[in-house]
């Protein structure tokens, strides 16, 4: 891993040059940050869990025809991905009021939204990733009108699918953040791919019955048991083996190439 050429290091992941042109290796760190890195910690095992959870979700999304950057998982912390040009927008989809929308619109956490809401934030740490309108995106050229339409359509399909996937394991998908990238395939065709990750770092996931938070809000708001909550998500998704009598720690199902 350390022999690879590092392309980029973010708060929770590192990108290395991949084995073939047009590929990268995405490494999941145990580092967690919140509030634009004002709060930092290392959560042992988080990277392993997010690698597995994101793989599981990306593979299922590809099965229903969502184009993603994911190629294959390489080991416990790394996956091979297609190299894309990241569109500098965070696309947020909300089903239930939580987080910044509560503050912005004076909503009560957990209150129903009239329908699923999609928001775009400009990816710029120095500015705290501000919420922007389509007007800003077009005027500053961060994405074209066709790209905005494509990202919106894909996000709604991803939301529909993930709501069902999580509902089936007793989890409510409150909201999530995704990122897209531009990719040119071997025939020279250009397309938009789902990139980055989908994990409890980038979603709000509540137990459907108890409303217990099973996501990064446990870290953001010092609720404790962060890795246990991520482990719970992975276990319910069927990624982790549950050993009777012992807490479901990091014994991974089908780790053939670790
Ligand atoms: P927000 O309510 O704080 O705007 O967050 C909306 C969703 O986006 C939530 O699922 C958490 C996720 N998110 C990220 O993945 N990265 C971030 O930097 C922020 C602020 C939120």
C-alpha cells in the first residue's frame, strides 16, 4: 500500500494510483472528522466497515443499473475504482428532517418532509460546503444542466432503492450524501458515475422502531459506541458474521482475497 503513488488524501480516505491507467485504489482510513474537521478522532475498525458497507451498496446499485466507479474490493481497506473527475458538488437527499435542514428551516428532528428533497452543496472546505442553487451551479460552471438532471434522476433512483434495502433490515434511511464524477469509457463515451462512498459516514440511518442513530451522528454529537453502530449496520446487511454469544466485531464474511 505504501509503495503506491498517493494521488489525494481526504479526511476519511486516501486515493492511490491504480494498477492500470484510468483506475485508482481507494483506501478507507479509521479517521473521523466532523464540523469541517474541527472535531477529529480515530475509530478503530471504521475504515474496514465502511469499505465493506460501501462495496455492498455499490454492487447492489450496479445490479439495478446505476453506473458506479466501483470495480472490486482488493482487501479489508481498499477497493479498486474507476478514475473520475469529481463534480464539485455534494448531492444530499432527505426523506426525514434532520441535521442542517432543521436548523435552516426550523423543523423538528424526525418530522416528515412533504416529499424527498434533493439539495446541492458546493464542495469547498474553506466555505463549509455551502448549500447552492441550480443558478449558482450553472453560472459558475460546476455542472451543466444535463448533468444536474442526470444527477437528480440517479439520486432519486438510489434513494428509492436504498430506502427499500434499509427498510428490509429495520433501518430508516433519513438522508444521505453522494458524489458523482465524469468518466470517459474505452469507446470515448462520456458518462456520470456514482463515486466516493455510501456508508454510515455519509448517511443518517435510524433503527426503524427505536429511532436509535446508527451513523456518524453518534460521533458528531458524542453519543458513543460509533463503531458498534456501524457494526450493527454491517451485520444487518449480512456483511458480518454474527458469532453467538460474542459481540459482532470484525469477523468478515467471505474475505477470500484479504
Ligand atoms: P446535513 O444535515 O449536515 O446537511 O447532512 C446531510 C447528509 O449529508 C447526512 O446524511 C450527513 C451527510 N454529510 C456528509 O456526508 N458529509 C458532510 O460533510 C456533511 C456536512 C454531511
